[in-house]
C-alpha cells in the first residue's frame, strides 16, 4: 500500500485493526518459540500494539518497525513514557524502557536494526500488505532477521471476492509459498473469528479464519 494510505488511517484514527487486549494466540503459542530469557524480539508493522507490552512483560526487549510516527508516539504516550530519539539510515528511532521503535518503511530497514533478535512476532503485518508486496516482505524478513530466529505468524483468510483488503486474505498455501523454501512451517492453531469482527460481517464476509504458524529456519 502507499505509505500515505496508512498515515491517513492513523491521522483519521481508522484503526479497527488495533486490539484492546493482548492477542490470545500470542499468549498461547509464544512459549513454543522457547526464546532465551531477556532476548530481543522484532515486531514488524507494529502499530501501537499492546502485544509489545505483553512481550516486554515476558522479559523481551522489543524492536518495532512502523511507518506512522503518530502510532509510535501514541504507543509511548499511552504508557506514560517519554522516548529518547535518534536518527539512523533515514529512520527516526524512538526508545524508552524495553521498547525501540523504528519509524519508517520496513522495506528500508537496515540489517543491523534486527540483527540480534531471537524471534519475530507478526500479527497483521504480512496480511496488511497486498499479495504482490508479501513476497518482498518475506524476502526482507529473511534478509534482516538472523536465521536462528523463529517467527510466530498470525494470518487471516477469507473469500477475497467478498471484501477488498487490507487485511488481505492470506491462505495457508500462500504462507507456504512465501516461506517454505527456507522455513519449516507448522500450523499451530486455526479458528473462525468472524463473530469478533462485526465490521467485516457488515462489509460482506461470511467466514473469517485466523491461523497461527510457527516458522523455523530449516
Ligand atoms: C494492520 S496494521 C497492524 C498493526 C499491528 N501489527 C497490530 O497488530 O495492531 C498494519 C500497520 O503497518 C504499518 N505499515 C504499513 N506498511 C508499512 C511499512 N511499509 N513499513 C512499516 N510499517 C508499515 C501501518 O501504519 C499499520 O500501523
């Protein structure tokens, strides 16, 4: 998507994707990654997700990437944190406590930004991107994240003819096509979640499946 699209969504507070609670699949399945205590983790396209708070509560340092400076500023102000700011490689990096959020385009992120992360949490990042960009995103992740770092990936799937994205329908086959060359892809969970998303129902969806995958480098 055009960066303007997302910045406008944040400016207009059209952020229906933002969840008021920690994500159930994160809490349930993150332990499967078995990451070292205190290790840094990467949250691409992080928005102002509360899941970053949950990850920090598990003892992780959280490195996020987000286009919208408004989202990043909201994340810190809602925690009562005043971040320090620095510039690197065209990014504004805001950090406070266990959080280091890189404001800018994830596709421009330098390798050193996520060079020491032990794991990745992707909820509503891959699926926020149109299918032609998803391949670029998968390639970028493989490039900047250490090979040893597993990924917990949460996707949505639905009949794309019933609604336009984002979120974009991302079937299992697509996850496999994007990652299986390099990663063992294990499906951890799948559940029907349309009832929890009445706005999608109003837009014409008749079914919505959420899936969690564990991706581990082969
Ligand atoms: C669907 S939202 C999901 C946010 C977050 N993961 C969550 O679960 O609430 C997608 C986010 O990605 C950001 N975004 C979109 N394209 C991006 C890009 N190329 N680089 C960095 N962030 C991007 C948007 O501003 C938006 O906040």
